[in-house]
C-alpha cells in the first residue's frame, strides 16, 4: 500500500518531486491534491469515488495519517445480461505533519473533497534561569 507523503511544503516541491508523488501513488481511486490560497485553508484532497454512497466511505485520522476507506458490496439482486460493474474496496493513506488538521469532508457528484488546515505554530515562552 503506497502512502502519499504530504509532510513536504507543496510550495517547496519541484515538478520532479510532484511527478514522483503521482507515480508512487498509482491505483484506485484517482485523486488530486490542491494547494489552497486562503485564510485557514491549506490543502484539498479530492478523491474520485463515483458510485460510492457516503455510508460506504470512512475518513479517519490515525496518528499522523489521514486514512480514506471505501467499501461496497456486490449487489447480487437483479437479472443481469452482462455484469461489468463490481463493488470495490479501497484504502488511501496520506501522511500528515503535526501542524496539519483535517477540517472537513464532503461528497458531491462522486468526488470526495477533504480539506486540511495548517494549525498555527505553538509559541512557547522559555524562561531563562539565572545561576549565581
């Protein structure tokens, strides 16, 4: 199972790095990773899940991983002359940094869109101790 590493800043990625990312992630379902220019938003992952209902999809974060699962049952009822569409299962894993937070997921027209925000960096005041 290929994991897609989102821990690199997309603005720092070269075209060669992006090409390697897409080559290493082959398989089903296809997806896009889009950099968002706006307040609060950072990345949008769009996964093509045509034929899946929202109840057949599961989006979770497990540690520093975004895991997207899809599970369809073959629908045996019906009298088919030809059966070319089978139920599918899939799992996609995206590696996230500690600063990334999945904020929402939506399903529209067979596309699952997942938005990721960048949390502001924690700023901590470090006290300086004085030795006599």
